[in-house]
């Protein structure tokens, strides 16, 4: 049974890569926690309860800390260089503070232009031309 928990943890970790907020990572941590009772031969009920315990501890204590450390909201108002043209309904790329980000805008912004960040949605920056 521990192999199923391990695979579930890996799946949630992969999902986390494509979603914002570290919520899928919480499930991954819970699944990893469930491996312990599984290896000890405890019943599925105990495995699920311990998984929920690990999940809850992560959501209550570690997730807020991680969100505080990453603090992508600080990017709002910063200006970056558009490195791949951004079109309406089509993401481009922008370089801000030394890092490349996916970027979207309501208007077309060509590569080489400068853009101001107006909002952050997960790993995508919403921008407007400066």
C-alpha cells in the first residue's frame, strides 16, 4: 500500500508545478505521511487519518510560511523587459528582477518593449506596456 501513497505524493507534486498556491503540495505531504503507518502495517483508516494530520499541519503551519517567503505580490508595480511578444489571449514572456515569467496582457506588447506588472495569477504576470 505504501507504493500507492508514494505514487499519489508524486502525482500531487507534479500537479503543484502547474498550479499556484502550494495546495497540491499539501496533499503530497499528506500522502508521504501516510507511508509511515502503511509500512508499520496499520489499517487504511489509520493511514488516512495520519495523511489528514500531515496535510492539516502543512496547511496550518508551513503553507503560510512558504507563501510569505515566495511573496510574488511584491512584483506588482515593477517594470520588466518583454522577451517574447505578448498577445491578447496568448501568453508571452517577461524578464523581471533577473527571472523569466509567463506574462499576459489585454493588448499586444512586442518583444523588446518594457511592461509594468499589474497583477500576479499563480506563475503568470499580468502586464501593461509602459
